[in-house]
C-alpha cells in the first residue's frame, strides 16, 4: 500500500505539518506476534517478526516501543542475516526505538526484523494490561486484556504505530490450558508447548492498523448465536452472569446483518466476539472481530437496570459495530481525521437504533443529547476544529471528545438531511467500496458524497470541519413576508472579538412555516434577507438538524411559545428552541428572566424530551448561581418544584409492564427532579421505599428510580442512609447497581460524609476506571465543589502517578475537579494551582474548564440582579 502524501514529506521523522512520524525507509507488511503473559510476575514475554518492504537503502529501522525491554534483535534479508545484534537506541520523547546496523539493505528488497522483548502487564488500562475480578468463591481472578487506541499498541509489542501503516497480523498466545485465548481472528491451530501450556495461533488478519489489534487471555464463559452469517459470541469472566449478555448478543447479530445491507459490503472477518472487561478506561473499543466493553456497557440485567441503561447498551453496541466498516475496513490516515471514525459511528448508532427501536424516538433525544453536547463544548474559546492538527501522542488522547464524536456526528446528520438520507448512504457505500482496506482523509468522504449527489459537498462542508465554533443566527422581520438573518460566531462567554468572527458558515436555514419545511434556503454570507410564506408563523432550523443557535426577538419567542402550545412545532423544535434560548441567555444575547418566563409557560408540555431540556436549562441556571445568595438559590429551587411537581404527581412513580420505554424514563426523571428540589410527598415516598429496600425488600425500589431514591435519601438523610448505600455498593455483584450507589454518595453534604466520599477515591475499594463516579453527587452542592478542588490539590502527585497524563483519564478528572466553580476568586485559585505545572496531556481539558468557569462568572455578573428580581417578582422568595 502506498504511503500518503503527508508521510512522503517526512524528514528526520517529522513532516511539514509537524507530526511526529516514523521515517519512511521501510514499510511493515506483516507481523507475527507471540505473547506469553505471566500472571505471577505481571509481565509478558514476546517475540515479533515483522516483514518489511525496503523503500530506500537503509542502515537503520525505527519503530515505536513504550515500557518494553528489548532483549535481542535480528535483521535478515533474502534469507541472509544482515545483523544479529543491531545497536538499539531509544528516544523517550517520541517513544521510538532505532535499530542501527552496518550492512545496508537495498531499496526494493524484502527484510525481516525479529525482536525478543518483555513488557509490563500494567494496571493503567493501556497496551497489554491486567484486569481483576472477583470469582464466585470470593477469590480474585486475573485477565490479560488489551487497549491499543490511540497509541498504546507500542506498549504491547514493537510496531509501526501509525494508523496509515496497515499490515496483516498473525497472533500466537501462550497460556495455561484451562485459559481462553482470543484475538481478532479465529483459531488456526492449537498445540502443546513447555510446562503443559498451550500455544494458540490465530489465522492471518486482513490489512489493518495497529490500534485495532487485540488479545485476551483468561478464564471466560461465553454464549453464542448463529443468527448471523458468521458466529457471534459474548464473553465474560466468572462472577458475571453470562446470560446478561443475551440482549447484546442478539442485537449484535441483527446489527451486523443490517450494516451489511446498508453499507453494501459483507463483514469480512470469520467471527465476531464481544467481551466484558472489568477494568476498562473507555466505554468500549472496536477492535476488529473482538470488541471490548466495560461490563456495564455490554451486560444487561433487565430486572435490575432501567430503560435508560438498556438504551445506552444498544447505542454502544451499535456504535462499535459501525466501526467494523467505518474505521476498521476504511481508516483515517492520521489522527486529525479521528472524527471520520467517531462521528460516523455515532451517527450510525443513532440511525440504526431508530430503525431497530422506533418507539424509543432517538432522533428526538439526539437534539437534547448529542447536539447540545457538541454546541456546549464548541461554544468555548478553547474548543477545536473537527479536523484538528495533532502532532504528538499525548495530544491525540485529548481529541476523543464531544467535538470528534458529537459535533462530528451532527455535521453528518446535517449533510444527510441536506442531501437526503438515501443519497447520503449511497455516498457512504461508494466511499467504503473505493477505500476498503485503505486509509482516507476527510476530503475522500466529501468526494464520494459529491459523486453520489451531484452537489459540491466539499465546498460546503470544509468550512464546518476545518474551523472551530459555529454561528448564532439572529432573525428580525422586515415585513409580513420577509425576514432578515445575520450570522456571528457564538461564544458562551459572550465576548467575541472581531478577529474570531471572520468565518462565514454555510447555514442550512431549514425554514418551517405553515406550508411545511423548506430545506433549500442557505445563508452563505454574513447577512441576507429571505422571503417566507408569512411572518405570522415561521421557525428556522426545523427539527434542529443544523449546527447553530437561533436568536429571535422577545416578541417572536413569545409567538413561538404560543405555536408550541398550538401543536405547530415538532418535539425537536420545542426542545431545541428551549436549548437555544437558555444558551443565548447564558451568553448575554437575552435576559435570563426572559428564559425563566418562557420555561414557566411550558407547564402544559406533554413530551419527555422537551421536559428533559426544560429541566436541564433550569439546572444550568442553578449551577451558575450555586455560590450565590441562599434566598435566590431557594427561589430557583421553588420555581423548579412548581414546574415539575404537578406533572410528577400526575404521572406517578409506579411502573408497570404496559409503560413504554419513553414513559418509564419520563416518570423517573420527574420523580427524581421533584424529590431533589424538595417535593415533600416524593421525599416521603422515597424514604419509605429506601427503608424497605435496605431492610431486604429488593422490589421496593424500581430500577428506573433507584438512583433518585438513593440521592433523595442521602440529600435529606445522614450517616445511617450513607452507610446503607455504601454497604449496598459493597455487597451488590451487579455493575449497574454498584455504579448507581457510587454516583449518589456525594449527595451527602455533611463535612464528615464528604470526607468519607473523597477518601473512597484512592482507598483501593473503587477500580481506577470508576474513580470519577463518587464525584458526581459532590458537584451538586457548594460544599462538595470546594471539597473536590481541595482534595485534588492535596492529592495531585498521586493523581498524576495513577493516571499518567498521556492517557485520557487525567483530563476528565481535571474537568470534574475544577469546572463547577462560578466565581472570579475561584477561577484565580485554579489558575494559580496549575501555574508552572506541566499540563501536557490535559492542557485542552484545563483550558476548557477555565473557559466554562469564565462563562459562568460573566453570566452571573451580568444577570445576577435580573434573576434576583425575577425570583422576587414571581414570589419564589421573600
């Protein structure tokens, strides 16, 4: 396979875009990897034999290694030994080992590099690492598992660890006979080796990138289905009920068949395994033919998990399986194209979920979930373009964020609406067929979509992927049939500088009027006027498929509120309109009092998704005002109670078989929100359920409201309730139940209980993958927010040791520990703490956190009096 143009520009390992790339003098074609994990020493021994094409006369070979001890190496070419002991040097910064030898291998020759090495079976959830679980008899079990994306294959074996350097892989795993060995491919042979162990060799893989290679060794159970063309299995370690994998197993078989049809290409591997891993940093990883998951994202016990958990499992499974084509078969040529992988898999999971479970109405959820996540992060000055230049390994981990996933998928949804879904998918099929087993750049997808549609897609979409941010579109009315629209860069802090507002986005206006939706109107200049059937009723961004905010005049907003009550707006329109109004208030385009009044008028709303957005917009005001005067905070809570309680009481908190998927989530959301904002009746009901549950009646709390009941019991209780929830965490064997308990603990507000929650983080009782969970509840009250930051400053050195900055977890934790602050002096405190510290690996998370604090500081300073007056005038405070 040819190297790309970008790689052809490499000089001394760095190309003109400043990427740290390997020299191009040799190209890997095939790896034979042999690994033998040692569960006593927590290491693994390995041999790798790499077949190479020599592109230029060479006296050295450079490849990636990290935390690997090289014992010896040998280079051969044409059956002759070129060097039996090349000189090995290591560059710690670039993680590159170089093998120098005296006799050159000639351009056009074939060469072979054989390396014997030892690696660490680490506990950092990266490379080839160890994962622990509890056996049914209470003893501890160990698995050796892998996580290579983005740049950790180099921890497992010496390799050319760049996505465009695809090769074929043959894997051999050596282990005790009783253990199961898994890799990307099916087993080719099994033989007995020394000490009564077995060597399991897998069939050769197709061409693929190093980050998709996977190995698992351990005691495992599995279930299998033959409902798809090739065998599909779900694996889990002992101690997990393997039958809980049934939902994911059946869904995987159906989804693979569905994607084969939609993408027009057969799944190219001989089997599909999915495995639940007890220690896993991400949600899941799409390794070709062997997808790895967090236990809670693969195994589902419908008796103890609610509707929201089921939807999450379905979304994760369908996301990972979409990658088998989009990402694995066709791969971005470098990490700045990560969004091609993640944005598409995210879009595909929603698309397929909507077809499999139409009653879930996921495209409605999309507007309050994926779209808002993208718009929230991208409204910060420290956001980044979808196609972001990344140079070093420690930068790559930082872009696995809401821009690559959520904004990426929103851009694809926007273009699929603009072209029409059928035309869009035809373009995707052409793209996959043309580039199968190869690497691509964003332009290749635009070219295929342009080819299928006859439209100049690249011209339109380049602006969206190559530039940071998005616009706010301000609408005014000129006369009864004309509107004037103007676009400007939107920043949450409300302080856009002229030099930040130079990009003109092609904005698909999606005009809704009484005549239906007109998708043909595009604003492709700073401002313009458009004819509408009538200004009596119109709305832009129908169904919120466009990636922008819309700012209306207060009068038009009021009319849209009436239109919502009259049923003229879709669920997506109503939820999106509320989201826009809330975001525009937080950035100073509108007064916060106007938004609170708008929300008040939605009290007759009947749809779950709209209520979800109403609640989250009230919560955003409460979060920004969390350190303000108690009377105002109590007033906002009273407003929330007045909004939510009547509907919560009307819907009730009894769940039956006849409740639909959405209705279950609706009841649960209202119950939890009303209880946590002080509804006495619901608090009493929750305390009663909690008492029975803790006394042993596990049916006393329905899974849909378990978290809410725990949270209410902790918020309005004390040590007794805290001990009961903590004990439930310690005694439950179900991951979903345990996670619920962990997430709620921080609701307890007394200094002693806050300290106990924080002491849990490094107690050894919580897996490192779950260390962020107990912090969730702490962020719901001022005492918890202050305590979190103080704990971080006191434990910083240990945090960095446990979560190395080059992995993704530290950035997530920095955000959690700092971003809930709202005052200038708190902002200064965070800045002072990180002053002079090396922030490589999490500088993006820190910058975004500081921006989020700045936006709240500006919002409260601007609208503090406005909100205080509104709370008083509406009699929510004395």
